[in-house]
């Protein structure tokens, strides 16, 4: 095929290159497992993002990779390399000069030696005093000039990345061009700060000075970002030195900028950058919870020059910011806060793909109708709750099947059950299936022997329906303890899973039955499935079973023709009741009034024929005595399952009670 020609055709196998990198249903199933263990949707989403999806790294993996890079950057070297190099060159130059002066017997040589002896220990002051010294040794003069060249390149490199290499062996004309560039840069930034349209000026500036900016910024905003990050890193470098080192290096930098004629322009640039990006760390302060000062960050033995040390601190700052944004542990955190370009610089292109996959998870779950955002909070939709309930139900049925009580399919969506093989005349309101054969037979017998071309006309009296085994409908209230003790004992997750499974079972397989879920702690309230799935245990004191039974009684009154059943899941005796003014009263040990009012609700429900079955998740003697008294008064059953088997107990109890209500019709 020649260059520039392409052939297109249908996809003939293999993975779809345009397909989403993950399945939203797979992500929802991962969240379901977390929610069924008692976590909230937000916690489940955070767990999913931390772990990631199959073949894609999660936030925990990316943070570990960032931490490895941070350790590498910290071990790169010490921050005082330029000071050390200036001292070394200064000692070398002085030593070379002394070697030249020593053989000379003249008084002038002795005076020069005395002048060298009187040099201050501060390298910046020593360099400044030697600026006008007339070197006798050509080698010493050359070494001293290396100090000036080093300082010029290091100081500029600490502000403009790559300048150290660009200015090696720079001529006076090169330095004049740098001064012109810095002046034009200040003019550009100040015009931008005034709100002027500077894109044209920026383009012209980059055309003339682009080689000084290896970051290749596309506009003033990106230019300021790059320069401010590096300037802030240089400021933190000074803050990370000892006070003596800081003063010595600051003096050396000031001397170098004065020698280059850049002191005023560099001060002007520093003020513009600080004003444009005041949120950066310009003073070496702590950069967030759990992070130390940058002076503690560098642990290597190799001395780093000013430019290289600035680059190391700039990289560390970016890695710190990445680690903070990937932690997602601050108010209003969002994965959109993570800078993909910074991720690529730190970890490579594959990490950006992993990040975009994580960013897509919530959007895809929302697009496919599993989650929604309301007032900033993540909420599950009814579709998600149905899937979670199905997952819970499937898990429980696997346990039931293992005990010899398997699942069964429901093929009739009405109240009818299995066919009995008999039929009867249709009556208004019947929901049983039509017996087609007998219906047609009745029409034929009524009209006499059929002849050629004679039509069979059906009348109402001809219709027959197939008799089926029918179950009476039931109204079930599941009362779930929400008190904090459930979370402390690790039973809240199985209670939530059980409630969702029971609701799903009734809604999808026994639609003639009704189920309501009531949660209770200090108060009781009816819970919608969506609310239940997103609910966490409540950090309040009180187990107000009296209020829960009161609400259940009101709900059951809606179904006078259904058999009423209450199932109670709790791990503690009643410790709260409603007072006359409607506020809860809590006491532990329980007040006699609390127990009396709760048992009064049991008696009231018993007189209405409501069965109350209790599933105890603890064997505390006071709880056992109270529950046994409930059973004695009501005639319901008391079960004490292992918490991990609660779901199978509740489902089997519901199915058992349905089997006991089978009647022929």
C-alpha cells in the first residue's frame, strides 16, 4: 500500500479498540460487594477507586509509584552543592595564588599574602573582596573566573530551567540577550496582570526567546505556571538551608545578579510571579498533613548545584501535590483535580491511561443510570439498588442451596401457583390462566355439531380457567437495628445485605406480597431501598424497638387481606422508647417503662394476629430473657443465627412461611 493510502473494513475480531476500558456493570458489582459489607456508596466508590479495575491500576498503586519517585528525588543529593563548589574553587584560586607569591622575596608579595590571609570566611564576602584583586597567577585568575561563570549560570538556571547549559562559555553578547529577554518577560507579565490581551505579544516573545523555555508554554498562563513553580522551588531551597548557608548563598546570588546587571529585573520578576501565584509554597512551610519541611526532604550525599537542587525541589513539590490530589482526602476532592500532564511527567503515559480510566468510572456509572449526584453527595439509583439486591439474594440462595433448600423459579407473575389439572367457570376478577381447550370445547358443544365453513363464536359462559395452587398474600415488615453496636460487632453489613435481599426477593418473585423495611436506633423510620443501600450504621445510643413495632403496625394496617408478619433483626435489648411528647428516652440498663411499653406494642400486634419472629445476633442474657418473653406472648419464633448466616435464615423463614400458606383455588 502506497504512502497516504488507507483501506477500511469491518472489525474482524479481537478486542474492540473503541470499547470502554471497563464494564459499568462490573464496576457496580465491585461497589455492591462493598455496600453489602456495610459501607456507604461514597465509601464503596472510594474503595473501588483505590483498588482500581482489572488490568488497571487504582489510586493506591499510583500513590505507591509516586512515593517511590519521591524517595528517588529525596536521595538525589544535598542542597548546598553550589556553596561547596564555590568554596572549593575559592580555596583552589587562593592556593594557586599563594604558590606563585611564595618564591617572590619582595615586600609586595608579602602584602598580597597578608591580604589573602585577611579574607573573610564567608565565601560571598570573600568573592566580592577578590573582585578587584590583581591576580599574579594566571591559573588563579582563571579559577576565580570559573566562580563568576558558575554563579551566573547557576543563578539563572535556578530561575530558568536549562540555562546552566545554554550559557556555558557565554559571550558578553549572550548575556546582553539574556538581560533583554528578562526585561521583555517582565513587560509581558505586567501587561497580562493589567488584563490586556497578550497572546500576540506572547507569540512574538516565544519566537525570539523560545530556546530559554524548554517547557514550551502555549500561552502566558502556562508560562507563568512554569516560572512560578521553579521560582517557588528556588525560594524553598534557601529556606531549607541553615541560616548561615542561606545568608551565604543569598549573598552570592545577589553578587552574581549585580555583576550581570539583572538585580532589578530579577527582583521585578520575582514580585510578579509571587503576585500571580500566591498559593504556591514560597517559604518552605509544611505542605500539608503528614509532610515535613523541604530541608528534611533531601537525604542524598551528592552535593547538588543550585539549578539541579532547584529542579529536585520543583519535582518534589509536584510529586507532593500529586500525592495530595491522589489521596482524595480533602473537602470537595475530585479526580478531576489530578493534573494528567504532571502524572505523565512523573509516571509515564500508562499512568495517565490508568487515571483516565478511574475518572471515567463514576461518569460511566452515572451515564448508565447506576449513580447520581445530588447536592454533591453520591447516591444510588433504583437500578443500582436492584442490582445490589440481586447480588445479595444470589449470595444468600447459594447458602440456602448448600443446606438443601434451593432457589425456585416463579413463572406466574400473579397470585396463582402450580396447575392442579382441573378447571372451572371463569368469574369476574379471576387471574388464573385461561384453559383454551375446554373454552373452545364449550363453545362447540353449545352451538351443535360443526359444519363446513361454520364459525365458532365464544361467549362469556364458555370460558374456563385452569385451577391452580394459590398462596395467600403476605405483608412483611423487616425491622433492622441501626444502633452503633451493630457496627461495633460487625453485623451491620449482613443486616443491610439481608434487608436488600428480602426486598428484592419479594419485589421480583412474589409481587403479590408486600415488604417494608423499618430501621431503628433512638428513633425508628421506614427505609426506602435506595436509602437503605446508601445507609451507614448510626452513631447514636438507643434501641427503640417500641417505635419500630409502632410503625410496623401502621404499615400492616394497609393490607387487611394479607397475612401480617414482622421480622426483627437486633443485637440488643430495648434501651429507648418514645415519651408522650414524641422525643426518645434512652437508658442503660433499660428502664422498666421501656420494656413495658415495648411489650405493650407486642401485645397489641398479637391481638391483631401479627406474627413476630426475632433474629438475635447476640446471646447476652438480658436480651435472651426479653426475646423469650416476646415469643411467649406472641407465639412467634426466636432464632439465633451466626451473623454470617443471617441472610439465609431470614430468606428461609420467609419461604417457609409462604409454603405454609398454600391453599387450592
